[in-house]
């Protein structure tokens, strides 16, 4: 059974940093696309960042570009999201996602087959 488990969420002041981790089990995700999405109260789930199957390309939403960094540690089967210069509008539940396929539309949540349970990020002003 495939499982994605996020950790690292919490409360942080504006301007602060957090690093989210997504540990995968049940299969190896070293050569599949991985992504992070988020959902704020009353809003739809939105794309945050993604990593290509090869790990050599990254994709970011305009709202987080330059502040967030996605990376992967294949040895640990874990994906990370380093979040710097956090803003109150970054407050949301953050979800890790993985796809079974090599080539996907990275910003589309429908392209991902596996999802974590989510972790809450709250940024206070």
C-alpha cells in the first residue's frame, strides 16, 4: 500500500521559514513526478511546486517562486519543501502528491495518483 506522510507543519511568524517533509512508502518514488499543493479555508486546492520524474526540473507557482524550494532525497524516498520568507497568505493545509507516470501536467492536481493526509501551516502577521 502506497503511503505519503507529510511532516514539518506548524505555526510561524511572517518572514520565517519551515521545511516540510513527505516520506513515501509502499513503492519507490525516485523516478516519478512529485508535487506539493495547498488548500486554504474556503478556497480550492492549488499547485505550489513540483519536481520532474528525473529530478532535474522544478516548477513553482508564481506566488511562491523565489521563496520555496522543492527537493528530493532518493535514498530516503522523501521529498522536501523548503519555505522561506513566509507570508500570512501562505497559510493553508499543504499536501504532498506523487504520480505513477513520467510525463504529467505538473500544476494539475488530477495528474497525481497518491496524496498525503496534509499538514497545516499557519503564518501569523
